[in-house]
C-alpha cells in the first residue's frame, strides 16, 4: 500500500470518530469465548469511545469481546471495527464509560 493511501485511511478513520484519541501505552487483555480465552495486548491510543490495540501475536479477533485493563478492575465491551495483522481498531459498545475508565485517559488539556 502506498504511504499516501495509508495516511488517507487513517485520516478518514479519525474523521469518523466522535472524539480525538490520545496516545498511550497501556497493558490490556482481550477477553472472549465466555471468558475462556484471553489475549495479551497493548493499547496504543484511546478515547472514551474506542481504542487502537496491538496484539502480542497475529491472531484474528472475534467481532465482539471485552477489553480489560489489568489491575484497574475496568472491562469494556468492544466491537471490532478493523484489524490489520497485530493492530486493530475497536469501538466500545457501552454507552457511558465507567468512572474508573475515565481515570485511565490521558489529560485532555493538550
């Protein structure tokens, strides 16, 4: 894929989002299959409504799952929007994020 195509794709995705995502590097777990399956991952950017994750292994994600943030007690239901190898974009399926999740977000002033 040509660099201008990649840039356009990412800018198109950003325009469809309701709010700007912030860069982060947070550990996460993808939980699915009635909690019988777990995948380690990292969150690369995040907002109240979704995030971009990077899997530790190139596995195909299911269409719905939980994104859990270890050590915080926070789990959010998610819908897979796109996946390209080990990276994926997800939209959180709950309407309002829990208060504990809001504390995970980077400072919104910058």
